[in-house]
């Protein structure tokens, strides 16, 4: 068998096929928002670069704006890849593209946040004084700091609005990349406030205000990076499926176990559910009641019922066993 045969797609559907009309519409809306975000943030990057000068706070804000381009790009690339069908090389499909995109964005955030924090501390220790001089605009000389403040005020409004719209879509799609992007966008005003404060502080003669503002921005970036790195690694290492915002175990694990246990021929059931991206892969272990001998039809019927619980239950396997394999499966932590 040649490599082409090994990589040929099987007719098993994709995670994208699992979407209902509501999810398809939400995905289309999210894609439009991400393209708009790229356009807005690209303009922001150019404007901030033009007025940043030697201000460290402005340079930190510029770096954060550059990083803000990564999640939308990762999201758009991942949403194209998940449309690919499973094949012999990828029997579980390409849903993990969402998790990989999440990891890429988180790693970039962590690295840049660390660099900015280091640079800000060095500036404070070495007592570097950032020069913010005059610039000529329409023939008039004005303090460059006012241009910096104006740019930060104007450019910070778009991400806040976009972030709030993306949050609702992230929940509908169970999309952690979109949630991370929305969370960063929604908090963009904190970067703007810190940057404006630093610039005005320099104007008032507080040389250290600029570096302190840059340090605050870097701490914000680091916090986002650590939070998203932990979440992305958890997903890629098959941790228990959690909600889109990673705040709690996903209730579907509990629902699957309860639904399986309600079958007349099932004495006990336990499930292990992993997050594949937008959709879940569930292995459900069921112990038949004494005397019950479920056939293939009954097992398939149970699988179909579990599959119908939610659109996210895309890949379900039911395994009848004489007793629950406690080293392989654990009841949902929602029960504890």
C-alpha cells in the first residue's frame, strides 16, 4: 500500500459535519469577525508604530497588538483544517487543529510577555529616561505624548466591542481559541489605560512611569499566556473535557454516564471524554445487568442515543465490560 492510499479519506464525516445550522451560522459569523479583527489590528499596529517613538509603554502596547494578530490567524487556519475528513493517517480526524492553534497562540504570548517584563525591569534598574519630545502636525509643534494618547484611545475601542461579540460565539462553538482571542480583545482597554498613564507620567516628569506601565502590560500578557498554555496543554494531553472557558469539567460527561445508566440492560456505566477541538470523543464503558446479553443492535442503539445528546458528541464508542476498568476510566469529577 502506497502513501497515497494510506492518506486517502474515508467516508466518515468531519467535526465540521457535526455542526447544526446554528453552529454553522456561528462559525461563519466568527470567521467574519476574525477577518475584521485582522484588519483592525493591522491598522492599529501601523498607527502605534508611527507614534511610539522611544516610549517603552507604547512599544509594549505595539508588541501586544502584534501578538493579537496570532489568535485570529490561528483560528482561521484551524477552521480550514477541521473540514478535512478522517483518513488512515488521522483516524480521529483533524479536530486537534484547534488545540494546536491554541498552543501556538499561548506560547507566543508567554514568550513575548517574558521578554517585555525583562526589558522593563532592566530599564528601571538602569534608570533610563525615555525622551518624548515635540512633533510637528499641520505646521504646529505639539508634544508627541498627546498623539500617543489619542492613538491608544481610538484603537482600543474596536477590540473591546469585538471581544464581547466573540465570547458568545466561543460558547456556541465550544472554541477555546476564539475564547482566548475574545478574552484578550475584551481586556485590551487595560493595556490602553496603562500605556496612557505611563506616557502622561513621563510628561509630568515621572521618568519611571513609562517603564512601570510597560511592566504592567507585560504582566497582562504573561497572565494570558500562562492561562492559555495550561488550557491548551491540558486539551492536547487528553485531560478531562472542560467547558469552553476552562472553568469547570464539561457537564456532558456526567450526562453521558447518566443516559447510559438509564438503559434497562445496563447496571453501571462510566465514560471518559476528551476534547478534540469543537467536538468530543467519548468512550463509554457499560456493565450489563446479570442475565442481560446485549447484542450489536442494542449496543448500536445506545451509541446512537448518546450521540444524539448534543452536537458535540461526535465520536462515541460503547464498550460492554464485565466490570468497570477503574484504571482506564473515572467518573466525571462533577460527581465529587
